[in-house]
């Protein structure tokens, strides 16, 4: 349980760094690329599936999270301007999903008998 609590705290800090940038109206290329770099702090696919299996993510959220993981894998290609722009346009939604996911994780960590 301690590992879940620590991991959740790290994830909350990582998400806060992403949220500093994802709501900029007209980001510069540097701001956009920095946001994409910060986005790389997301979870692996196995974690997404496990969270769906225990009810921490709905099926719809799991599908969105798997798309988010696919987007994370594309971040090494941000030199492609079209790809970088498309990814930027999805970052705010990804941030919202991560935030909701962390709320669920914190609730589970606070109530270990629910696991």
C-alpha cells in the first residue's frame, strides 16, 4: 500500500508539471515541445488494463488511456510538425484523464480495504 501511496504522489507532481503548459492558448513551439516532453510521464499499457480490471477506470476511460499510451509512444517523433501539433491538441484531454485517474488512485490508497 505504501508503494501505491508513493507512486500516486509522484504521479500527482508529474501531472502538475504537465498542467502548467497544456492549457496555453497559443503556445510557442518550445512550450508545445516542453508539454509533449512532460507528457512522457504517463503509465504503461499493463497498468491501464489492470486499473480497468479493478474498476479504477471505466471501459471508455481505459480506451482513452490506451490511446494516450499510444500518443506517448509517438513523442519521439515530435520533429514531425503535424504530429507534434496533433499531439498538442490532445494533451489537455489526456491531462484531464490522468487527473481523474489519480483521484481514483488516491481514493483507493486512502481506503485499502477497497482493493
